[in-house]
C-alpha cells in the first residue's frame, strides 16, 4: 500500500500536506566521484549557505561543511554520515551525506534505511565503479528510487551513450536522460533539456542560474565552436533514449539522468528541480507487527545513527532519528519501546552538518537529533505509546579483530567507557569474552582503526595502539530455544563473547574453524549480519 492509499481516519488536518512536502534522500557514490562537493553545491543552490568551498578548503572560506571531523578535513573524505535540512521550491529536503569509502559501509547501510530516495553520483570518465555498484544493490534491496547525476563533465569524459549503456547493462536499470550534455571536457558548453528543448550554457563563472537560450539559438553557438556534430547527438538522445516514467522510477526500475559539474556549480539546479518533482515523499515503514503509514496522526520514529562529541566542549551525544509518521513537537513525551519508559523530547534539533537549530516541530520524513546520555541506541523505536519496533537496521560482522593497547594503564576505566560509548555510536564493535579475557574491537574496514585511534586521542585524551588477535571472524549466535543457546555457550565458553547489546557472539580463528562449529551444532545459526532491533527491557 502506498502513502496515498493509507487510511485517513483520525489524520490530523495538515499532516498529509506536510508529509507531501518532504524529500529525504542520500547521496551515494564511489570515492572521488565528487559526492561531498555536490552536497555543498546542493545546499548552496537550496539557499542554505552563502559560500561553498572545495573539499580541502580551510578557515573562513568554509563557513559550513558536511565533513566536520579532523580526519575528514585532513584526508578530504567523508567517514561519517552528515544530516542537512533545507527548503527549496516549497519542499523540505533532508539530505544525508554518506561516507564514500567502503571501510565505512556499515554507517552508509544504516543511513539507507532512513531515506526515501538516493542520488547516485557517477564520474563521467570512470563510469560505474565498484563502490557505486555495491551501494546501488543495497538501494535495490530496499526499493529505493535512484536519481543519477553524471559529474565532472568539464573534464575528460567518455561518450554519453557509452556511460548510459554501462549503467543499463551493469545495474540492470533503465536510464531516462532529463538533460543531455553539450560537448565534454574542454568543449563542455552546457546541457540541453530534452523535454522543453531549452539550453543552459555554462558561463565563465559556472553560475547555473544564467545563460539559458532557446533551441533555435543553439545552432549558432555550436557552429562558432565547431561542434556541429552535437546536433545529431541531441536528436538521437531525444528520440532514442527511454522517456521518463514516474511510476517506473518510483518502482526502482528506471533512473532519471542529469549531467553537469558540481565543481563548476553546473547542473545543480536541474538536479534539485528533478528531486523536487520526481522524488517520492516519505514512504510507509515496516514494523514488527504492522506497516506504519507516514500520514498517521501518531508520531513514530527510529534511531539509525548515534553521534557523540560533535561539540567536544559539551561532550554531547546525539541520536539521529527518522520520523516515520505523525508530528513531533518540542517538549512532547515519547515512549522508548526498548525500555518501555517515557522520555521527554525537550530539545529536538534540525542539523546543518555541525550547526544546529531547535526543531519546534517536525513531520514524517524529517531527520532530527535527540540529545541524550546513552538512553537511545541504534535501532531504538520511539512512539506516542504504541509498542512496535521498526525493523531492518543492520549491524555487520567485522572483518578485522584487534586488541587495544593502552599506553597509560591507569586510564583503563576511561578506555572501557570510551569504547562502550563509541560502540553504541557504531564507530567500532566491542566484544567482551565471557571468560574474562581482554575485550576485542572489531572493524569493517582498516581505515576505521585510524578513526578510532584519532577519536580516542582527540575526544578522550587516550593514546592507544592495536595488537593482533588470535581470532579473525565473529558471528552472532542464535538458537530456537534459550536452552539450546545456553548449551552452546556453556560448551564454547572460551570462544564466545558478548557484543555491546549483550548478544552472544562466536569468535573463530578461521573459516575452517567456523565451518567445523557449524557442522557440530547444526541447530544453531551463525550470522554475519544482525538486524538491530529494540528489545523490551
């Protein structure tokens, strides 16, 4: 059932209109495709900022940015999800900028549970790259509609038809170009709107708001630049490519395609206009007992991310919450389903990267920050009294296991607290062996070690190193009955641990050893993915 099919009985007047205004989307790409630059330019054209800087820009030239951690600024990469809310063309946009590096895939996968659509950024010269393909498959599993932006058209590019053909063959996704590039590289002049046959030329300043001409005027421009062959290409694109079909797009089988250069500010307005017109409003969300409709009058929400110490001066801890239905009002009381307790939402916040603003009210589709001191965890559900749990927020088995070496043994208690907080945040996974041996830390990718080391030093004043572990694999253990599970844990005490939620984990030295345990305990399940769900306390 779609949002428009949802039952209307009991709906608060105005809820449907507010929900219809929301567009909540993520940006996905391979590293270096220009995702962070595009994020900033979307905010610029949305009127949210006055000046956009390049990825490595410093100081006052960079008034607001999505990358706020020191390691992000130093390396010019995104390693955490940033949330930015802005208004454009009568719509409220919630933009979630996800990490591009594969070592932070867990954060990205969780973020994709909180969006209704995604912008896929592709380098015009490189086409579909490995990380793009993986993230697209995650979107496909969740039926997330994809808008495509072909970036860096002002640099060396491949043939546009070749790029579209690669998208269709590699991703099994029909492409429907909305705009078409006029030239490429040094000869990139602008874009052609295939529907209304208008031309937007890129001027020297790269200002996307000016230099729109008619189709009839284009011939003179092409002749002056000796690009007469472009006319045939435009006709072929208009007549030979798939027409845009909103239903096919919302179903995830077709992607509208825009072309431009984020660095030159070009093509951004077309992309934003497309998101406003095509991207779906907040969708229905699956809970454990029913489907929750966005237009319901009662507020429901789930936590998909925790971020600590965004403001180191206040040692704050923010839970990023996706509203699934109804209206959140500042000061309201909500049921924390896992603990069955009531909590007051005194200071919900909208985010613009590291800057914040109190949210007096928010609606389904919005992403708000809830300050808390460890009450909320990833996967938790908030409601106005109903006992339901939203499903599908994943946690992945680590690919790297290490022991932490603390330089100052007197700070062991502080390290334990820091690891607990960072594990709840999702920066690292912590496994505490049941036999009392030192805790292990787990990482999905190697770069996460640098992030943990950096944050322990910057935020907790702890200098640490890492030592190898005898274990290389971790798998969550489950059984049909508590008795079966207890029997396994008792027989494998030396190779089991508890994760941050207290769930049992098998530690294994190799794939061979893991398979041996599987064969010996056929009634038990050993999984590499744990669906994070709020459990009643």
